[in-house]
C-alpha cells in the first residue's frame, strides 16, 4: 500500500528590506532563498545550542533583523542551553515596545526553562543600548532570579548586525 506524505506549509512574510533596489534579480533570489533556508532551520529550535554570544547574535539577527517595528523576543533554554522555544513576546512601534518582566517569568516557568536569552531590535539601525534597555535588562534579570532562571544575555539587533549585552558589559 502506497502512502503519501503531505508537507504542511504556512504563509511566510517577506522581509521588509527591499533587496531588489541594491541587488540584481538573480542576487535577490539567492538572498531570499538563503533567508528561507535560515528561517526553516531556526524553526527547528530544538537543534539550536547556545554556546556563545556569537551564536545568540546570529540567531536573533535572523529572527528580528527584518522587522519594521520594535519587537522583544525570548529564547527559553534548557539546562544544556538548548532552545526549548523562542517567542516574540512583545511588539511595539517604530521606536519603542512595552515589556512586562512578569510575562517572561511566567513563560519560563511554564516551559521549564533553566535560563533565557532576551533580544530586541532597533529598526532605526542604532546599535547602542539605551538607558531604558539597561534598566529593563536589570529588571528582567532580577525577576528571573526570584524563580532561579538565569539570564544569559540580552542581544540587540539593528542595521543588519547584533551585539551581545553580556560582552558589552550591560550586566
């Protein structure tokens, strides 16, 4: 008896970066194909192991790099630093988003996370942590400490690049 396998597909949004204006048609197709491959790999979060800030930077650059509004994401990790799940927890406007540390704590407990890596983007392209970013990082770190969940890093994504708050001395 023959069996057929169907692949489940879901609608993907095209990145907001207009590559067609700076690349040839063939180059644009190649870049979009590469982005689709990266996106598919990142969808299988259980294979991602966070062993360095460079990995976290690349991971979140792919997740948040093409967004037109600020977004705040959290990668929930198990005791071996493998991603259990990544969620965009909060979205906002071009210049800000409201983040609630208690929601990050709730999700950490629900998922059984041992640690987290948080990330947000600056659609403006400014690759510097603001005073508000620093305060928020400390608030989230303190909230997570109460329930014995470690904050590994806060990754900032802007202008096609990402930086590690841990390496930057943010906390």
